[in-house]
């Protein structure tokens, strides 16, 4: 038989030899392992793509629940989407302390905006450890039956020990009294830094004040009560020095000159 006649049969001969080989050979073991990995990766990828919309819906729902909770109006028996209609989301321009209509609050992504050079700025003085700060943020207004502002919910974030903590602080209509603080995302140490989720510690924030009568920011999260007085102080988390420092820094960063100060001044002056 000539070479031309033998060539077409060579692949078939290899396949026959492969199939006829014992199942515990190196070749068959590698083939099965690689095939399983490929199939598994395809299934995982397909599942991730298929579940992404559901994950996004759940993430949004969780965020809305946290806003409802920090504002003190969450009812587990009430539909979250319906209850969230009580809030008025607005896009705040931090540079002016006023609202802007440049973006749609329904679609504006605060995190994406904070990473986009067009809508954010790199920080040189960065006590919160966030790298870049968005120029625009979504805030939430809760009005009373008369249409007057009852509470303002402000987003804030900053680095703790292991992770960036994302949360909200709820202020009374005067822009100075704290109603509550709540974090909805972090990866701090369970039993230590993760105690930012402890209801007893979160309850310490209610009724505290941000600034003194002169307008100077005094709020602190420390072990010792500051000279300004206990009304500006939240006890540090036991055994979580770095997480406590992170919370202290991020709160003072966002509620100070580099954050919501202009907006809060406008709120106090009745310009919002």
C-alpha cells in the first residue's frame, strides 16, 4: 500500500488506539480532566451571565432596604419597591452643594462616576482611602406630609481594615443631627470590625451632632470623649482599632469641607 493510501487511515488508527487504551492511561486521564474543566467552565459562565440580572435586582433591593432602615421606616411586611417610593432621589453636585439635572437619578451609577475621570477627581489628601472622589452623588430626600424635608440620606464610603465600607448616614432636616448610620457592604473581620453592623453600636449614632454652633465639624469615632463633648462622640469598636479609625475618617471626610459641607450649609439656610 502506498503512502497516499496510508495517510487518511492514520488519524482513524490513532482514535482507535486511544479508545482501545485502558481507562487509567495518562492520555485518557488528561482528556477526561480537560473535558470536565471545559464543560464546567462553560456551565459556570452561562449561569453567571443568566443570573447577572437577578443579582443586580437583588443588590438594588438590598440597597433600598438599607436606605429604608437608616431612615427608620423599614417594614419587612411591606413591599420594598413600593416603600422606597417615599424617597426623592436627587443628584448632588458636590462643588456647588446644589442639585443638578445633568443626570437621571434612576440610572446614575455613583461608583462608576467615581471611577470615571470625567466625573471624578484624584485625591491627594485622602483620609478615607478612596483614591478618587466622584463630583456627583445620589442623595435621598424624605419629606413629611406637608412636603417639607424630614430627613436626608447621604451615601458615604471609605477604607477600613480589609475593605471599603459602603453605607448611608441619615440626618434630620437641620442637616446637623444624626438620625442613624448604616453600612450595607464591607468585608471587615467578623466579631471585630464587622461589628459596624451590630444594632447596639449603630444605635449610638442616633441623636449625635456633626458640628458645633460655630459650624466646625466635631463628630468623632474614638475611644476617648473629645473636648467638644459627648454629643459629638461615638464609642470606638472594641478590638477593631483600624476599622474604627476608618469609620472616623470616612465620616469626617464626607461630612466635612471635601464632602457635603456646602450642601448641608444650603440645607440649614433653607436653600434646598
